[in-house]
């Protein structure tokens, strides 16, 4: 518990610095002006989502190869954190899109693939709730999670494959005219780091919760078996 305090303080400090930099240090964007400042946290949410879902993808493969419960715990924990980050990314995108485009939503390739990704991982969580057997639940959700992750690279390259969509072109690793102001770039890096650190802290807490839930289930099963044996013992002696 004590070891987590410095990390939590670091995350809080990064969020404060990122918020201050996004609002007061980053220069004004000449076409969208103040509303553009949501960009720093919007992209930070997507960065955290991609990392979380990448962790879930590795965990799903780990379960299928080893059948060790810790991989299943990590997989579901990472998916829940990834879905949360994806939801935040969609919400910040909608809030940005209304003043920038004049509409709340459009079936742009980037937005559509993101929405499909969100639906896929919501389905992953619903699937887990429908299966009681732990091993079968872990296997089926791992297979489905690997399938769902196939949409993640498509989300990333969607506005490169379909450049005429409503969504802006990439500003980092984009075409010849891509790139942003150096102060904007530093602010973006701070915001992305803050969101990723926050995501990892929540992920570790969620993993610990899943491990405790598993231990509680094992204790409950052991108790039920012990009670059943104590009930059958007098009958056997009689």
C-alpha cells in the first residue's frame, strides 16, 4: 500500500500539470481556438485505450497457452479499463465534434471503427457474465477478445485508409504536411503520459480485485465442501 502512494501522487501531479499546460501554456489553435484544447486529453484517452487493449490481447493469448488464472484476471481487468478509456475518448470526441463540425456524430470511418471496437469489448464483458464455469468463461472470452482486438489496428489506420472522412488527418506520423507546434507536442506528450500512468494504476487495482474475487470463490467452494462432509459424516456413522 505504501509503495502505491508515490505512484498515485505522480499520476495526480501529471494530471495537474497536463491540465494546466493544455489550458494555459499550449498556444491557441488558429481555426478551432479554445475547443481544440480538448485534443490533448482526447488523444490521451485513445493512447491509454490502445495500451490497455494491447495488454488484454497478450493476456488472452497467455491464458490460451498456459491456462493460468492470472492471465484471465489480467485480461478482464485490462478490457474493463480499456472500455473506460474508449468511452472517455468517444465522449471527448463528441464534445469536440459538435463545435468543430456542427454535428454531434457522423459515421466517419474513424468514428465508426471506434464505435464497433467499443461494442465488441462491451460484448466481451457481457459474454463473461453469461458463463458460470470459470475455465470455460476464460477460454471463450479469450478467443472473443483476440477476435475483438483485430479492430484496434483498423481504428488506428482508418483515417489513413479513408483520408476523405470527417475526422482530421493524423498530426503525428502522418503525411508530409503533418506535425504540430513544439509547445503543443510537449503538452500532448505530458497529457498522454498522465493518462497512461492513470490507466496503469487503475488496471493494477482492478487486477488485485479480480485476484481477491478468485480467492474468495475458492474459499467459498472449500467451505461448502467442508460443510457437506460434516453433514454426511453423522449419516455415515449411523
